[in-house]
């Protein structure tokens, strides 16, 4: 049975979303019996580690996904009701806008989709551009914007239709400290004007600054929800704040506290925990109660993946500095393997393997003597030829004796 009508702008009961594989077998239970309420006029922070189901929950609330089971009401109607869409504003985690439009054209386009009259649309476009600090870049195409500037124009488009419920997914991601402070101031201003805001963020300090209530998701389940001050209050301890006391007054404070302060204002209450510490403690308790989760797990350092270098001793450093470097031994040049020779023909093989007949000693001596005689005769002929050319008289021509 659906719950009774209340003043909640977001209301879920036993909301469950199971992703299935091709064979329709359950693969991941992203949201598990989620009971969530966001009141009108408050800022609610939805927290959780990666893979805890935050983005899936937002898509279910926007009607982008069908729930496996459970009940959803957005502004009193089903999330896929067209009349609900015109009353919503949504800033996704990644800004998906047309990159070749400038800021004016982008906001005018979304204003036309929301059926805002022309005059009102122009006024709202100019006001929103000034509000997010993009006046000087109003005519630049969006593909020239930085990530922080893209987040600013994305926030402006989420507010173009003056929505009653605003869903913000990581609104300060990529913004500088000034932009972050401006967004937080804007969220506070929207709250004073009666807007309801559901914000998901990993920056816990931002959530602590602007949220009235928070809820922490883990493995698709809501493990705790409540007001920030109440959740962070350490009720097992008491904190007393007084003006600066002298050492003597500090010794008497337990017995005569009012007397020592002399009528000064005394604040007695419970100290508050940091939201980051509270978040980590709740997630750790959830992990112990439900170790298996489809989201990101706890990382563990494996020392075996890295080889540690031994620490150098002073004497080892001195030895390395004073010992001459060893000369490397010459390495023989690599010898390329010879190509295999083709097998010789059978006739050639026999001729090569058959040893020729060796001459006898007398034949060898006779052959040497013959070669010596031939060499001596050749030298003698050459010698006589030279002598003949030297002693030969030139022949006289008879015409030389005739008188001139």
C-alpha cells in the first residue's frame, strides 16, 4: 500500500533496482529496499562511497530507469509523469551540453523546452549568466569552456525553469574555491526561497556546510539518515566553553564554575564530530555487517608488487665512489652462421675424395733440376742480349759522306 500523503517532495518505499544480464539473471542489486524522504524546503545530502547506488537512485527518481520493485513519488506524482518534469531541475555529474552553442543559446534552448515566454526567457537567461559568473564568456562556444565553467552553465540550465525540486549530482566538482563558495551560497539562497534540493557529493565539508539532513548509502541500502547536527553530536561527552581562564581558575572550575566566570556566558553542550569521520565510521560498520557489495571495495597495498631497494650504508657509498669502474671485457664479434653448401654431384664428389697419385723422390728431384736449368738458360740469354745492345756500333749512312 502506498504511504499516506505528506509534505515530502521525494518519497520512496522499499525501492529496489536489480540489473540483470542477457539471460535475465540477477547480476547487481544497485538499490536495495530504499526508504527515502526529502522534505519540502530542505537541503538533503545523499552520501555514499563509489558504487553505493547514488547515481542509480537519482536516475530512478528522474524516471530514467524503471524500478524492479517498490514505490516512488516525486512531488506527489510518479516520476515519469510529464507534469513532474516541468517542476524539476537536474545537474548531472557530467555536463552534457551542445558544445557549439554559447551560454546564451544554451539557456535559451532549455528555456524553449520548458515553454517559458520569450520576454521572461530573455530576462532569466541574462540573470542566470550573471549569477554563475559567466558574463564575460556569454558568447563563447561551450567547447572552449573549462570544466569549472561547464559546471557553472550546467547549474544555470538546471535553474532556467524555476524548479520546485533540484537534483544536484556533484555540483562543486571541478570548481575553484571561489566557485565552490558561490555554489554553496546559491544553495542556501534557494533554500530560503522554499526550494527543495537533493544533493549528492563526495566533498563532505560542502555537505556539512549546506545540508539540513543527510543519508548514507552503502550497497544500495540506507544505513542512517537524520539532521546533521544530531548525527554529528557526540552525546557520550560534554563540552563546556568559557572565556580564557587563568591556571588558578582552571583548578576551581569544577566546583565553582559560575563563580569563576563572573557572570560571563557559558555554553554547555555536546561536542560535534566531523562529518568525514562520521561518514567513514558508518561505512566501516556497514562493511562489517555486509561485506559483499557491488561498489568499490577497500584498497590494500600489496608489497610483493614492488621491489624494495636496500638502504645504502655510508661505507658502501664511499667504496663505490673510490673504486675505479671495471672495464668491460671485449666481447667477440658474433659470427654469422655459414649458409649450408649444396651437396655436390656424385662425379665431382668422387673426384674430390680420391687422392691424386704422389710422384716418387727421383722424379721430384729430376723435375727440380730441369726447372733450374731452364731458369739458368733464360737468365744467360737475357744477359747476352743486354751486352750485345751495349757494344753494337751504330750503322753509318753513305749519304753522310757526300759534300754538302
